[in-house]
C-alpha cells in the first residue's frame, strides 16, 4: 500500500517527468494555483479527494494507486 508521503512524491515526480506544472494540475482540478504545490511539498491535504485523484490519474495516464488509491478488495482478504 502507498503511504501519503509516497503518493506526494509520486505525483511530484510524474508531473515533472511529463512536463506538467503543479499550478497547471491545480487548474485542471479547479483549485487555486497553490493547491498541488501545498499537497506535494507541505502535505496539505494529507490525501487527495478521490475524485481529484482519479482526474489526475486519468490526465497523467498512471495507475491511480500511485497517487494513493487503495488496492482493490478481493475475496479472501477479510
């Protein structure tokens, strides 16, 4: 399972790798320009809203779990 710190680091690295700015990703979500910067560098909020996380995963074309989504439940796991 990905920790909050790992999710923030992953998002920052993926954005940089793809030439995306954190301000641009904030705008994509309809948030203020500092929203993603605060998430990635300050840890606020601790976790992304699930709808925001899904939108970012789709835009960046990455597995949503890299951004902090839980692994899906499967039978036999309790």
